[in-house]
């Protein structure tokens, strides 16, 4: 972050499954100064058929992937409104737009993020003006992105192809993502950065896919 030009970088750690801890986290953040941009990007995953999904996994995935977004937005949006501008960017998923088997809590949470984004966008759409960029709330919906979250799914395909990672990745992508290319985390970051620009003042309530055509099928 400092190499990108930040004068100061601070880390605040909390258990996002605990709403009271999140409230304290936000309060501590606000002691350090105003919050202009909120990016909700927490996520965990567990795959299993619906009938075999452990209830504790459901609880944790909903708590981290959806409820924590609600908690941070509920605490921070009033401060943004009072200042007349702000940006909220919720990292949803292509699974906020379409479903896949064996991912009931993840798909439910990501669909919930898109719905939460739209509701909050409507509630704050009239805040601010074009000159200051207003207060916008959007969701980004990535398809396959090469992260540790999907590494177990990649590794399963690599094992199927006798250790050939390229073949395993291609096999995974061929089922869903027509581009046959994974996104990099920086691709997602570039869109988030652009949504923070003043020129994006009238983009709010959007769920923008970066999925190589997955959701267009």
C-alpha cells in the first residue's frame, strides 16, 4: 500500500461473524478519520450437496459472506451520507447472478449481497451531487479468479490430470467460463478503483460481472 503512495497503512483485525465485534471495528476505524471508501471483500467457502451441508458451515458462510457486509454498511453509510459522498463496493460473485450445485450457502449469500447492494443504493441514491461524486453502492461479480479460495477446486482438477496444472485449470474453466481465462485479483481491483472515480457518480445499484461470459449464457 505504501509503495502505491499511501502515507500510512493500518490493520484492524476482527471476527466478522460477530456483529458486535464489527461495530467496535468500525468505531475504531472512525477514530482514525473519515471513511470515504468501503470495500466488503470477506469470503469463505465450503462445498457439499445441500442435504449434506453442515449447519455450522451454513451459519459461518452466511455470517462472513453476507451479514458482515450488512454490519459494515449499516455502521458506515450514515457517516458517508452526513459528508455527502462515499463509495461502497461489495464483492459478490458470479454466484450472485447464477447458481452452481453443492454451494447452497455461498450462492445464497452472494445473491443476498446483490440484493443488499440494490436496496442500499436506492436508499442513498440522492446523496451528494455530480461534482463530489455522490454516494454510490455497487457489487462486483467475479467468475473464476485465481485465489486461495478456489485453490482446492483447482487442485482437484490438477490431480485428475496427473499434476498438469494448466490442464486442470482449463478443465475447470471449460465448464463455466467461455473466455477460458481466469481473472487476476488486480483485474477486480481496477474495476473497484474506477467505480471510486467521480465519473462513476451515476453508477449505483449495479451488479457488474467479470466472468468471461459465464453469466451471459
